[in-house]
């Protein structure tokens, strides 16, 4: 019984982490300052690209965990689970590169 309560509490805490992350979201700028090249790039990355890539990465790691759990030692299923992990890591690399890309483009355009 103790393990069930501990599991429920830890699951609830993990499900609450995205709420804490979204609480840190910034308020968008007024419309008069948004329609610059840098403003449009910031909006595209902040509200369209980032949620898609983050969701992709999280889903890949969840699918990898489920696939490893269901593999039961079968080499082909373990290989599929490893592919999920690889695509999750690729998603994280894309996120890191995408984070630096708008700053690079903004600095390139402003110089």
C-alpha cells in the first residue's frame, strides 16, 4: 500500500512539472513592436516551433520507455526501442540548435 501512495505522489509531481514550466512563460510584446523581423522570428519559435519539438521529444522518450518495457528481451523490439531513444536525442539536439538559431540570425541581421 505504501508503494502505491508513493507512486501516485511521484506521478502527480511529474505531471505538475509542465504547469510550473508554463507558469514561467513571458507575456507577448505589444503589437506595435512585434512586426519586425526579429519579432516575427521570436513569435514563430516561441509559439509554434518550440511546442511541437518539445512534444515530439517527450513523446519519443515515453514511447522508448514503453517499448523497452514491452520488449521482454526480444532483440528486434529492443532495437526499435533504441530507435525511439535516438529520435528523442535528435529532437533534443534540434531544440538546442533551434534555440541558438534565432539569436544568430538576429545578430547577423543587426550587424
